[in-house]
C-alpha cells in the first residue's frame, strides 16, 4: 500500500460541506460550519477562508447546503417547503453580494440530451424572464430585470461555454449571474438529495467529470452565484461506501441490533440509517474483511481507484429515478428563483 499515490485519487465531490467533513478539522484554521433547521429541512452554512481553501480544494466564500434528506420531495408539502427554504437561502446570498433588485442573467449549464446533466436547461424552462418587458417599459417595480440563457455544451456548439456566457453578459450589461448546474457527490446519500448555493461561481461540466473554464467573479468581473445538485456519483465512491455499509451491517447483525422483519413490516427488513449505525471496532473489521477491513477510508478509495480506473471502470452513475428527480428539482429551483428575484411572485 505504501506505493499508492493518494494525490491521484482525491475524493470527487463538488459539495463544499463534503470536502470539509472529509478533511481533518484540525487542519482547517478558518472554516466555519453553522447548522440550522427551517421547516424541518436542514441547512448548513459553510464559510471557507483563504487559509483552508487549498486544503479542501474549494474557493474561499459562502456555501449553503440544503439537505432534502431521504423524504419524498415529490409530494406537494415537502416540495413547497424545500422551495421556500431554498428561496430564503438564495435571497440571503444575493443580499450578501449586494445584488438585490439588480439585473440578473440566469445561466442553465449542462447538456439537455444527457439527463443527469440536464438540470440547468430544465430550470430555464420554468423561470420568469423579464428583460424584454423592461425594455418595453411595461414592468412594475415588483419585478427584477431577469434574462436567461442555456449555452449548451462545447461538444454540440464548438464554443467554450464561458465564452458564450461572457459575450452575452457583455452585450446585455447585467449586474450578476446565477448559474445552475449538475454536480458530483462523494456520498450515495447526497445524490439528488442536496442543493448547494454558493457565491464562489462554478466550473461548467464538473458534475459529469468534464470540467471547463471557471465561471466566477474573477473571470467575469461580476458576482456569480451558483446553484447545483449532485446528480452523479463515481464507481469508486459506490464501492467504498458499500464496503463501509457492509461492515456496519455485519457488525449490527453480530450485535443483534438489526431491526427484524415481522408482520407489521410486511415481512420485509426495515432499512438501516447507516449514518446512525455505530462503526465496528478494528478487530471486528479484520474478522469480516481481513486486511481490507483495516484500511483507512482514504487508502480504501485509493485501492479501489487503482483497480477500476486503468480499465475505465470508474464510471459516473446516476439513480434510475433520475428523470423524475431532475424534473421536480428543476421546478423547485426555478420556483425558488422566481420568488427570490421578483417581489410580485407569491412567497406563500
């Protein structure tokens, strides 16, 4: 194991909170993590300072994580609660940038022909755009000037995504950009279950491993707020988490703590919340999986990557429900944007 270069196999995640929690907190001098609950939905505000930015491989700035959790966000009540919480977060980030009521360009990043990467374009199908109406002088003060563009991907346009956005920005003279894109997570539990909002911008295509030129205040000259949902996870992550879950499951069975199937559960075993299951001791890990069980998470990931990557097996994977998930997530984000940007849109 000494010969494995761990730097080649950094955990793939676009979520700042994951990057922070995957790092030894003692090595992060200027990280602030604040947790709150709003309407039963967890919101995590992560502030990354310049000293910690290189360690966690994230830009300094604000990152909000809205945790949808394991509930069914397709039902109307949960849908509306998530939308309202997200609206409040977006309003806070816009205010933090001093852009409340200013001219906004919404950018739907991604490839509409690839479902896990189609979140951005689908959001644009539902947002309220008003720039053309402002030019006609027919809009009230309860609306902001909003325009929108879906620049596609370089594989279909032949043009760098950033160049299209920057050209449009310069032509129509907007004050700030809100970009929506698909992301990647380092945990199965966060796929389609987390919404991240940040004031640090984004690199288009990062969610599907096709990182393009950064879209940020540094590259555009105006604030860039990014909204993203992890829609994919790589095979290394799935394999690593499966091993961890397997160890917890076996340890739970060994301790006799696993909920048993009975008539009330229809004869089916109740699901385990693996985040709450106590991790097995090293002796038990070795008993179940030998030396593999004793590897640290970092070494285990590196070993799995060594096995999968050379043969091209470290695939990006998405849930089978991705079509319905992306459709509803896009509506949640567009609804939250409309309410955050336009006073006239009902907030109830």
